[in-house]
C-alpha cells in the first residue's frame, strides 16, 4: 500500500475549513436569506424553501455517482469542482431577478452540495487513511462544527447591512478564493482509493453477514437524522419564535448549536478508541427527544438547553455518518456505499424543511412532536443493529 501524500493533520485542517465554508453557504443560508429573497422577488417564503428542497433533491440524485467517483479517482477533483459549482450557484443567486432564476440558483447549489460536503470529504479521508480515518473524520467535523456559530449571525448581519445579494456574493467569494485553492492542495490520486486499502486477499472478500438488513436499518436512522438536521438548519430560530421565544433569544439559542457540536465532537475525539460508533449514534439520537421534551414542557425558558442538546446530538451524529458505515462494512467501496446510504437521507432532508414549514403554519408544538417520534423510531433502528465481531 502506498503512503498517502498528505498527513492526517493537514487533511483535517484543509477539509475542516472548506467544510465550514461549504455548510455556511448551503445548509445555513435559507434561515437567514429566505424571507428577504421572497420579499424582494415577490414570491412566498415557502417557494424559497421549496427551491432549497429542490436543490437537496439534486444533491440526493448525484450522491451515489459522486461517491463512486471518489472510489475510482480520489476526492480532490470532486471537491474542487464542488467549490466551483457553489461559486456559480451563489453568483446566479445574487443576480436573480425573479423566482425562476432564484430556483435555478438553489438547484445548482444542490449539485455543488453533492460534490463539496461531508460525504465526499469523508470518502477522501477513508481513501487516504483507510480504517484509521475515524479520528480524522472527527477532526474535520470539529472545525466545521463552527459553521452555524459563524454563518447564522454573519449572514444575518450581512443581509441586514448590505442585503441578501451581497451576502450571496460574499459566500461565492469564500468558495472561489479560499475553498477552491485549499481543495487543489489535496493529493492527486495515484491509484483507485478502494484498492489503496485492500489487503492481498481482500479483493474477493465475502459480503458482510446481514449486510442488506444493516443497510436498511442504518439508512433509516441516517434519513431521520438528516431530516431533523435539515429542518433545524432551516427553521431553528423560527421554531423557537413559534414556541414563544423572542427573535433575539432565538438567534442567541441558535448560536449555541455550533459550540455544543464542537464540545460533543471533542468528547468523541478523545474517546474515539474507547467508544464504539454505534454507542455514539444511540446517544446522539436520544439527545434531540430529550431537548425537545424540555422545550415542550418549559417553553421559551428551555430554548438554550434545547439548542445545546440538539447541537451536541447533531455534532455526534455527523461523525457517525462517516464512521459507522466504515466500522460496519469496512473501507472497500466506502464512497459508493456512503453515496447509496445518502440517497434516502438527502431525499428526506430535501422535503423535510418544506413539510415542516407547512406544519409550522398550523402548530409549532405538533410539528416538534413529529420530529420527536421520528427520532424514537431511528433510535429503535440503531438498537436493532449489533456491533460486528472484531
């Protein structure tokens, strides 16, 4: 096996920064720009969230193809292309003069998400470091976990001071001038990633026992948590306001999500060799119902604890997305498998913000109850999974 021409530390810092930018200009953008875009272009806020959902659908459709490309050719080119596509999408968004052009921008943004976000970064880390990638995956999510803490207030401030068009151009510039050059510093592929970590007898390895059932259970849990994450990224401040919090308190609570993610990931980082990813997954999923229960019981007084528990759970589960498939199925064909697992996640993540927005118009409490029940179902799927034999 050839040694990768990049150290884990450099890979973590490079991808951590680019993932922070990538999520800042995608998942955390609708919550701050949707209302202003709708008012400016004469469309409804639901239309903007629908366009964002369309972008997530595009991302879901392209996910498996992007994963296979990383298995064959490495992560460098997909990530760099993703930065370019995100730049183009944000420029088109800034120039949009009507709803159709705005929807086109969100759709192109979805294509960039399929190429530039966690799934491709994780597959790149596994391609370089094999089973040793778990710690690097955690390290990348540690840095990128500040995306909400930085992006939400920064985008909100820029939108208020300069307008949503300038905000979109700012994020386009960060992709073009920071993320793209960093992605080009990643190593060029020297051999297919799936072969780089194959032992001599691994080419004809037997299938993982019960692999199909494990894939279904894992895909279900991933899809539920993707839906919750997509809803919270788009609606967390609006949900808290709907439950009685002031706008200032809602934004302040939302700013706790990033630090909570980082604290949880720090714990995972230092305990990575002691805690199985399946245990981390169960703890992560349980945190959302716990926080939501407090919010329903105490109202706005629990806004901060709810945001912190959601952030901690989401932070842990982001790592699980990358590490649990690696532990359950191995590093061979990791990109393809992660791409396949991501399809239901991205489909659910695509429709969830729009459905939740419609539900919020009727009852914020009932909408939150739906998320609680979904998380309990995901928790059941994770308890049905078993740790593989050593």
